[in-house]
C-alpha cells in the first residue's frame, strides 16, 4: 500500500489540527483583543483624567510616531515573548500610576498616560508584526 501524506493548505481546519498553531492563534487573539480594548479605553478616558485635557492629548499624540518605530526594534531584538512581556509591563505600570497617582499629581498625568499608551500601542504593533 502506498501511504500519501496530506498537504496542508492553510485553512482554519489545519490551524486547529496542529496544536501549537492553534494555541498561538488563541493567545494572539486574546492579546489583540486586550490591547485594542485598553488603547480605546485610554483614548476615551483622556477627557476624564485630571489635568489639562489639551496638554494630555498633545503629549499622548506626540509619542505615537516614535513609539511605532520603537515597536519594530523591540520585536526584532527581543522576539515576541519578551517584547510582549516588556510592553505589557510598561502599560501596566502606566495604568497603575494613573490609578493611584493621578489625583495627587495632576501635572504628571500626561506622562503617565503616555507611558500606558506607549505600552499598549507597541503591543498592538508587535501583534501586527507577529502575524505578518
């Protein structure tokens, strides 16, 4: 008898059959959903944060372009696992600073917002690079 090997054609069924690919797919979907939700939540809550709304928005927007470039370098040098860990830690520290320190230090809210947004934005860029 001749035994033929089945050729994978890249369908969703093939992703589910190969366990490692299926786990990677689920993990990246969860990371993408969490990061996009947090980024939109930061944009939405910018107007509710203490401090000057225009200054907070300006600082937050000025950091977007350098952060996008930074995401590619972080992914290239650290790989997906360490880059996701680093960027989620940065976003978590920025979010915790906003949560606990924004009322006592309203002049630093723009920088806390930038730190949280940097972590989430780089995470989304790395998700894109990891899937491309």
